[in-house]
C-alpha cells in the first residue's frame, strides 16, 4: 500500500473521531510540554550558573585571613592572624602549580572628578589580577609591574564608575582624586554586570597594591590573596600547596590550626551546576512519566478502536488487505496521533517556558536536542503503545471480523 | 466456455464448539465453468454461507481440495489468500459491508489500494467508473448512510467488480432489499455475467434463483440437486414490466380522479 494512501487513511479515521483524538493526544501534549518546560527551566538555571562561574575567573583560588574550621567563627583575622604582602610574595615565588597570584587590598573611598563624586571600592592589586579574574580592559591598559614597583598613582576604572563620572568621554588620561590623592586614569574595565548575589562587579577601581598600601588604606594587611591554578585538574593540589606555603610562612609547621582559609569558589559553583543538572534530569524524568501515561492512553484508545472497527478490519481483509496492511494502518494511526501530540506539546512547552521565564524572571533555554528527543520520544511512544493493539487487529480472522456485531 | 473457474472436491468444514462438532459441510464436490451464473439455494443453516466463504478464500476448509482458476488454494498462507481475494475475487454480502462514514468512491477504491502488483494507476478514476457501471455515477461522494439499501448494494457490487475479478460471489445480496430493488440488483448481476464475469449467488428465494442459468441446492452440508435452468428469466425485462404496470396504474388513478 502506498504511503500516501496510508497517511490519508490514518488521517481520515483520526479526523472521524475528533474529540476522542484530541483527548488522547492531550496526554502526549502534556507529557512533551512538561518535559520541554522542565528542561528549559533547568537548562536556563545551568547556563546562568555557568556564566557566573566564568565571571569568577579561571581556576580561582581565594586565600582569606582567619580560620573557618571548627565553630565557623573567624576570630583570627581581628587579632594577629593576618595576610601580608610577604605571604603573597612567598606564594608567588614558591608555588609550582599556580599561574598567577595577586594580593588584594580593599578600601572604600570617594572618587572625585571635576564633574562629581562617586563612592566606591578601591582594590589594590598586582598585574596578575586581570588574568586571575579573567577580566579585560576595553580602553587603555592595566598598570605594569614597573608602575607597581614605583608605586605610581595610576588607576583602572570599572564600567559603572565610567558611566557615572564620564558619561560621554573616554576617561583614559584624565586626572581623578581618590580621597585626597590625585591619580591618572590609564584604563577602563570591561562591563561584567552583577553577580548572582546582586553585587555590581563594575563598581570598582583598580590601583597598584603598593600605591594602595602607601597612599590610600595605610594598612599593611591584605583583605585576600587571589591565585589561579595552572589547570582545573591542579585545583586540589594547588590548594594543598598554598596551604603548605602559608603554614610555613605563618610559623605553623610545628602544629596548630590554620589561621587562614584557602577556598576554591569554582568548585562550589561547579557543585551547584551539577546539582542543577541532576535536578533538571529529575524534573525531566518526572515529566516523562506523564508521557508514558499519555502512551497508555493511546494504547487504551487504540484497543477500543480495534474492537469498534472489527467489522472494518474484516471488510479490508475481505477485499485483499494482508495482516501487515492492517498492522501498518493502526500503527500509523497511533504514531500520527502521538507525533501530532508531540508537536503541539512542543509548541506549548516553548510557550510555557517563555511565559514562566517572563513571569518568574528565570532565564530559560531549550537545547535543540530536546526538540528532537521530544518528537522522537513521542513517535516511539506511538509505536510502542500502538503495536499491541495493531498486532491484535492484524491477527483477526476475516470471517469472524466480518460477523462481529 | 468449458474452462473450470472453480473445482472443489471432498470439501468439509467442521466447527468445533467445545465438546460438540458442527458439520457445516460434509463433503462437497462442485465444478463451475467460466461465464456461468450459478444460484446456490438451501434452507437456513444448510451450509450455503460456509461454502461461499470457502469459495471466496475467506475461510479454510477442514478437508478437501480447491482449485480456483487453475491455482491450488488449499494449503495457502494467509497472505497469499489475501492477495488471491484481491486479484481474482469480488465479494458481495447480504449486509452490504461498506466502510461507514466513507464516501462511495472511497469504498470502491479500497480493493485497488491493497493491490500488490501495481496494476492500477488512477485508482480514484477507476472507482468512479465502476460506480458509473452500476448506475451511481452521480453519487460518488455520498456516504453509505446517505444511500438507500439498493444503492448501498450497488456500491458493494461496484467495489466487487472494480478489480476486474474472475469470479463474483454474492451471499444473499438481495436479503435486505425489497422485491423490486432485488430484481434491479439481479438485472445488474445478469448484465455483468453477460460481460463475461462468472457469478455465484446464494439465495433462499426461488424468485431470485430463477434468474440464474444453473441452480444447486444445498441441504445439511451436501449438494442435493444440481440442475440447469432451461429458460432463465431476464431481470431487466421484469424491471421494465414492473415499470409499465406502475405507469398503467398511475394512469388509471389519474383517469379515476378525472
Ligand atoms: N463460526 C461458526 N461456529 C460454529 N458453527 C457455525 C459457524 N458458522 C456456521 N456455523 C454452523 O454451520 C452451519 C451452516 O451455517 P451457514 O453456512 O451460515 O448456513 P446458511 O448460510 O446456509 O444459513 C450452521 O449450522 C451454523 O450454525
Ligand atoms: Mg448464510
């Protein structure tokens, strides 16, 4: 039998029972729709987290003063357990698994230009800082090691500061004051937006840590030290290495608890990603249960249909239909029905995901593969659940089928 | 005209219903030559339908041999039987057996769609022509529920002859029709027979059997009588006479009224 006549035939009998077909399809529509929405939401969450990881920097390791061990309270920082430039230098010179190390001196002060003021965070850092954070300058450049050694008063501005104090001009070359100290702007940072916790990453000014220590904070202690491991595989070993160097530097080789903390933020974020991907999988799995239920609905209707149309099957056989013709006909009907449901479900799923994303403010994204999987899966449901009824129809005896009342 | 279309011998059909056995056919021998118009008569339950179903390759005999148009049928597979039904046979049932909610032309087209030899190209056109042959050229798109009994049976006959079968089998084709429509349907069978198709009609009405050229009588699963009809009636003539009588009657009524 020709494909065209098979399809018209299947389409015909599906259309003859519009209401029933629609209700049967509904199971598949809901199943596929639910899977798409779940994957879209889960996938969107994952993309968001991945973007945040990227913002954190490459293989970022953070060393902060004070212990977070037993009790969780970090009293150390306030007393004598502090991070110094010496610590940063020792890590940089001794560590073998790190590609970059930068001390970070944090202070807040007023940025003053001829046009206005802006209170912001000043970070005193080394030339490695941009590498570690995976940041770029859009205009001008970062300061050099020479600037650091010479404690020059040069600054690199974050995008938020440029937007507020230099709305229409390129600030590179202008003079600004940080507190009372005059600085020359030598670069502008790429805009990075907010972190997941809503902190504006562009509201910052970078200056050489030497200058910051000397002119701005007056502190000899560091807020933190940032480092980059050479590769993601080195992360654990690199942290151990840093810990060893720090213990030596802080005279803890004889014993005693760490008075500093070495953390790996990427690992935390990556754990979050894998949690979301497990959640996505779980949600999709729950949603696919409704797809299976939809399939059972199709099987139920096809069984009813075979019984109802026993006479029709008898007539077809009497005029020369083989068992395989009848099998194909019923199989095509169930596949067309479930495929149609799959396509409608796909549309509803995409619509639902878009609405959900809009209303809840979630980012949603559906990978193209989900579309193929959903359509393929609904066709497979049609074949799987349509096969038994179709087989039953094909095995009917022509005479008994014709006599069926 | 002596080529045998059907040759059966020793055909038995036994239905097993639990412990008991029903002997529907107890050994039937029959030869039908090409171009015959044969009537099978017998009382209800005598085995006529069982015989027809076996001849129509819809049912398989318990014992005996069957050669249809030179092809050995007994022992064939289900698929081969289906193909044989499609290529060589046309079947007309008492209950019409049309697909419901399906237009006349689609019903007639059906056997052409199941053909495996790629004989037919323009199936829809052929179906329309077959309907024209039975006088329903103006009813192509009507569904069975929109047609009278006689018209439905004509659609069924069109479906049976659309594949140009060797043999047309009709099991009580007039059983559900009034007497006038019955004669019209018989006129159609006679016309098709004159065009060369071998026709076998089951009936228990002697009135219908008198249009055949040969009548066999089945009783209790056996053929008891087999005789030629000396001068078969022409159904077309009978229809014409009925028309004339009706016209006269109508004229009489008008005269009385006047
Ligand atoms: N499927 C069946 N199962 C059991 N007995 C049957 C079946 N079909 C027919 N019979 C029996 O076979 C006999 C012949 O039936 P059938 O050929 O239909 O008679 P007819 O058509 O002459 O009225 C009857 O006694 C009937 O009860
Ligand atoms: Mg009968």
